[in-house]
């Protein structure tokens, strides 16, 4: 059973945003999901629900205007996380420097409580001499509203026809200038308010005297506390921390390594100053994560250090690191094989080039492995077709080649982004069966992106239903198909053409998904939900647990919610699906 498998990829509170024409679009809104070893998990939802964006975050393929604003994606792959650092003279010097700097900084831990009092005192003074967070937020909201209106009007103006809509263009130009004046006036108003607040604080003699007296006492106390000698326990911890610093910068170039070393020492010094518990793995990982992935020290030999990397893909920025991950450990099969293959390079060359890039072998060995893969994915007479070009293959055969390329480095995760959409229905079943059969041999995890629940019924162990960038239902395939709990899942199942009866109208989901430019209040599906309650429009529902493996994000599962049965059209879905898909 899937629940007994190890977690391979752990996604926690993931948020992904895109900068689009001066505005921000939040495509992923707080997804948390554990993907298990050797399982098949399907990501299901309408177009625009965030399926592809979600998987691109852990394949390192986000568009240039997209970024992860929050959350973590921890990849538990021993091939990548097992880290060794040779104790060269340069590494030993770095280790010695790190230990000395950390021992010096550890004195600050004795004054952490006093330092926090100093910070609170400074914060109080700053609050009195500048605008409050609430005031700044109010100005920011007003500024954003004006900017959004300006951007929308500017985009509309660009779309007007100069030959027919000169009046509209002229009026839009006039309004844009007015808005620009309003934005300048708002900036001036905020600046003046800050100046007035600062002037008033400078005139408050009573507070300033009290502040100076308290600061003098705390400064003297802090200086005394931070002159103490550190304990042997702190020294031993710092030895381990120094080794973890060396391990954590090991994969970078020499120049980058020195820069990251300084940043890590600075981050650890700040943590000690603030009294962070560096004996806690969780706290230690959080400190390292601000700079690079934390490598936990395990053991060492006379000439090398050994550790285990906490590989958070959300933090990976180094292109060399992504080269080790993408293709080699996480591979993707896209929906249109012709756009995945280079039309002017032979099939054999495209497979062998990937093998040569990621594996240490000769061209002869790469050719042998490529031939073997072509046989495994069902290419007839592979030797004769090795030097053919993509246009000489049928659509189904091209998709088999794309799968062969994806599997050429034996990845741990195979992302299948609607790989059968562009294929004939008779070929679809063959490709799906091929992906499942190869999984048994290559032991990879399948992440299957689709909007077709019929496909899911054939390939998935578990199903995650996405809507407006959130997982709204998660469970085994049996639970999601035969005991769905979210109204959106009901709607998706009801719209399956194979479930339609004679002389009935095919069900379609009314309305459209919400705009992800705007902040969504309540349940994102509420405007399209036939079972919408008042609370759906006011508060976002939590993820309710149905069983050990089944969860749904709907207020209908709240203890005091009215009892609502799923639609009649999917009431006998078990029998209908068996008949329609031959499951």
C-alpha cells in the first residue's frame, strides 16, 4: 500500500507567483503534498488550475517571470543528498576559520535576552518616529489600487483601434495622466506624514530621556554578558557547525564557495545573537536555508567529511545543481512529442546525447543503451530505425521515443504532463500501459498531470484534485472516484462523457475559475458551487480528514454542515466506470 512507502518529495505550504504586466498572479496558493516512492499520483483539474506550474517548481522549469514566494520542496533522494567534502588544505583552512569565527560569535548567545530587549526598545522608538505598519499598509493598498487601475487602462488603450476609436484613446490618455498625478500626490502625502511623525518624536523630551537611560543600562549589561567564555558544549557544537558549513558549500565553484561561506557565518552569528536554538535540526536548517541547502554532518574519515543534504528544490538557484536534478533525477514527458523532439536530429542521436550528458560512458555504450531503451518502449526494428528523423515516426512512436529519452538516466520521478492528449484514443491506452509497465522495471514515481479523469482511473494510485492553485481533495483513486467529497470533484466526475446516459444533456461546470490576480475570500469554488453555503463566501475551509488517506477542503465536511448527498449522475460511478473504461 502507498501509505507504507517512503516519502520521496515533500512539498510544504508552497506559493508560486508570476509577474505579469506590472501585476502579480498567484498561481499556487499553499499546496502541501507528500509524494511517495514508486507510486503513481495524478494531479487533476481544469486548465489553469495550476497542475503544470506545480510540477514545474520541482523540475526547475518555471518561466522567468515566475518565482516561489513561500514554502519548501524537500527531495529525499540519496543519490543527490549524500554529500562528501574532501579535506584538502583549502577545506581544512575553511574548517579552521569557521570554527574560530563561530566560537567567537558564540559569546553573543549569553546576551541574547538582553539583545532582544534592546531590539524591542529600538522598535518602540522607531514606531514613535515613523508611520505604523497599519498606516504603511493602508498607503500601500491605495497605491496598489491606483497602479492596477493605471495598468488596466493602459492595456485597454493599447487594444483600441486608432482608425475608429480616437476619442477613446484620447480619453484614456487624459485619465492616465490624472492617475499618474494622483500617484505622485499619494507618495508626497505619505512622505509628509512620515516627516511629521519624526518631528513630533524628536520633540518628545520625556520619552527621549527615558529611552537614553534604558539603553545605557542595557548596553552595559549586554557588554558584560558577551565577554564570558563559552562552554565546552558550545565548542563541540561549533565543531559540527563548522563541518556543516564546509559540507554545505562543497558543490559550488571556488569563488562562489568563499562568498557562501561568509554568508553562512554571518547567518549563524545573527542566529546566535538572537538566541536561536542551534541544537535543533529544524532551527539549524532554517538558518542555513537563507543561504543554501543545509548538509547535516554524519561522520568523517581521515581525508573527507560525510553528510546528508536537506535538498530544498525551492532554494536551488545554481544551474549546475539543476543539471544534476533535471533529466537525471526528475524527468518530464510532455503532451506533444513533436515539440519535445528536434526535427533535424536523428532519433538515435537525441537519445544518446542525453545518455552521454548525464552518464559516464562511451559513445558505443551510449548507442547500446539507446537501442535497449528503444526496444523496451516498443519500437519495432530499432536498429534500422535508429538513424531515422522524428517526422518518419508516427505520433505514438514519437511519444515512445520521448519516454525513452526521459528514462535514459533512470530518474526517480517521471512527470507525465498530459502525455496522451495529442494521440489517437487507441494509442493512448498503449502509452499509458507502457508507462505503468516500465515503472515496475525502473522503479520510478509517476506524477501524472491530466484533466481527463478517465485516464486517472487507469494509472493512478492516488489523486490530488487542484482548483485555483490549491489541492481541494486528496485520496486514493478508489476514494476519489467512488467516495468523492468535494463539490468540485463531483462536478469533474459528472462531466465525464462516458457517464452520460441516452437522451440526457452532457453536464458542464457553470462559470469560470476565479482570477488569480485578486485575493480570494472564502472558498474559491463558491461562485460555481451548486451547494454553496454562506460560510463558503466568507472563510476559506480547512482540509478535513475523511480517512487516513482521504482529505477534502470543503465546509460540507464540517460537523454542523447540512448533510448533502453527491449528485445522482455519479451515484453508481463504480459500475459505470468499469463498463466505460474496462477498469
